[in-house]
């Protein structure tokens, strides 16, 4: 019942924070958010799940299965559990939520109880997305995430917040509709072979070859259509080029703590779902279309990096960086090698930490300067040495500095992709993707040189000084976690490997 405890406590905490006066809401929310952090870390320490939660022989940890409702011929259950893919993402969610709440103490100055309540509500929904093992239950949590994020952008965002919030909602809602249709295409194709919407039952029925025709279309066509619909639905959330245009607007207009959660956790919903649905349930279709998917991945890596290179706004630079980083995840997944799929999953966690750190550092600078434009300031390292030092460390982590989590994740993805027998000309695709690191280094070094170094220059009527402790403390926590995962990747990588090994076997055409 520990998964339920996490979800229910986060919902109760959200309700309590809504009732607290604004002047106490931030501190109260931070204290309450420490409980899910402690519980998730304890769950991680005693984690005993084996295999993949969707495949035969997999035994998720902290599993609960109880009848809920009946939808026509299908039983809908409260079915939750964690394996080596979802456990690290739950820990990431709880940690980033607490750090985002603390980082919001300075910039959020109105409707504070509502802001922090929505953040905690979103935490509950995110945990549900990563833990749910019944499709309808999963879809409820998936959609529930949209509600608080819409208000967090639309109420507390920048000058164009309403446009960004509506664009985010429309894009992701249309994507949800398409993926819903794609999934039920599979359900109808399976016919009487399933009597539940449980993800393990559906994955195992598909693996056993029980998919039939739908509306006169054969099983192969049904699979391909469902794969395309699901891929589109999740690619928008990732986002994959060319479905990415909502992301920069959302990041720029969102308050920085919301950008931390958007880049750190919400984007991982898309890659997590791709792994669960497209690359586990429909691994044979992914294998048959490996070249096309690898092209999507490499284009996202290079195009996202080139877009970042052209930006003047620090938040837009980090936002486009996320598109590039998620391209590495797609490349690792389609490689269908242990290090490829495992490295892609590790990259989800690593990018969540590093992108969160980058956005927080940008937010601290903005709190003091009230600008994010790299042409408006220089020499910030003299006035804000601690923040500047963390920003430099985060940037080098993004570039893949050894002994930081970004290096471990990218090396694993490149090793796995280079060795892939599924991707035609795998070494070529890998080499092109690796060139993205050069572009990353270019735009991050340019941003640091213009904003942090040289003579101090900023047109302002007030003094720029060191940031308060409440702003920089979350930076050091995230930096420590990035270094810890870089020095000891097995903190998560061993359990990840256990959960993805069977997926690679499916991708290579074997059984789980």
C-alpha cells in the first residue's frame, strides 16, 4: 500500500496547503513534501521487484490489485506497482517536487497557497502515471497532470502565459485523444483473448500473437496503425521534432519552479510511455520501423541543439536543450540493446536532474537581475559567484563531463546504439547523434561567456548581490545528486537493467 500512501498523502497535502494562509504556504508545502521524499527513498532502499512489470515473469514491487469497475466486457482494476523502470522515476518526482517548492519561495509572491497546492496535486498525478498498471487508471493520472500544469502556467506565468497555457493544453490533449484511440484499437483487436485493461495482460496477449483483425484490417495493419497513433501521442509529450513547438513557449512563460518540473518530470512521461507501450507491447513494429524512428531521434538531437544555439533567452536555450536530450532517449530505445534501452532510461533520470539544475540556476539569476537575455548582462560571476559556479557545473554536466550523470547516460546510449543490430547503419546514426554534443558545448559555452564572465554590465537601478540561501540550497542538492549518479550509476542502473533486459529480447525478435 505504499504507492497508495504516496498518492493519497500528496493529495491530502495539496488540500491542506490550499487552506493555509499565503505567508505560510511555501514552508508548509515544503515540510509536507518531505514525507513522500522519505517514503520513496525507503521504498527504493527495500525495492525487491524483479523483471519487467508488463512481461511474463515480472514481479513488480509494492503491487496492489483490486477490482474497481466494469466497463462493458472489461474489468477495470486499481492496479499499481513499481519495477526497475518506474522506481527511479518515482524517486525523481518526489525529490524534484520538494526542491521546486523551495525554489519557488522567492519568485512566487501571490496566490501562494494555490500555487503550492497545485504543485502537490501534480506530484500525486505524476506518481500515478509511473505506478499505474491498468490502462484506464493510467490514463486518468495522465490526464490529471494537465490540469495543474495548465493553471501553473496560465496564472503565474509571464506576459504571454495564457497563450502558452492554451497551446500546451491543446497540443497535449489532442495527443491524448490520438493515443487513446490507438490503444483501444489494440484492445478491440485482441477481442475475447482479454477481459481486462491491465497493461501486463494486454502486453502478454500481444506477445502471444492473439491480435486479430479490426474493421477488416489484418493484424499487421492494426498493429502499425496503433503504433503510429501511440507514437504520435507520446512524441508530443516528449517532445520529438516536429511536435515540439509548444515546449519553448511553455518554458519561457512558466515560472522557473514550474519549468523545473516540466523539464525534469513531465517530459519523462512521454519517454516512459514510449518504452512501456511502443517499445514493449509493440516491439516488433518498432523493430520493423527502426530506421524511421532513428531518424526522428537524430533530427531531434541535432535540430534541438541548433535551435538552442540561435537563442538569446537563457530559458529558451535550456528548453531547446531538452528536445535534444530526449532525442538521445529515443535513439537508445530503438537500439534494443541492454545498454541502449538501459542508458535511455538512465538518461531520463539524469536529464531530469540536470535540466532541473539548469532551470533553477537560470531562475536564481533572473530573481536578481529580472532579465534572462544573454545580451543584457555580463560579468555575473563577480556579483553571484556561487550561482555562477553551479551554473558552470550544470552546463558541463549537460556537455557530458566525466563523473557526472550526463556522461554516464550518454556513454551508455552511444555504446548501446553503436552495437545495435536493429538500426541499419547504426554506427552512422550514432556518430551523427554524438555530433550533437559539439553543438551543445557551443551554445552553453557561448551563454556562459556572455552572461557570467567579462566586465560587469547590467542596466539596473539596484545592486546585484549574492542570492539568498533558500535559492541556492536546492542547487547544491541537485548538483550533489548529479555527481552521485555520475560516480555511482549503479545506484539506479542495476535495477533498470533488470527491468529492460526482457524488452531488448523482444526487440531482437525473441521471447521475453
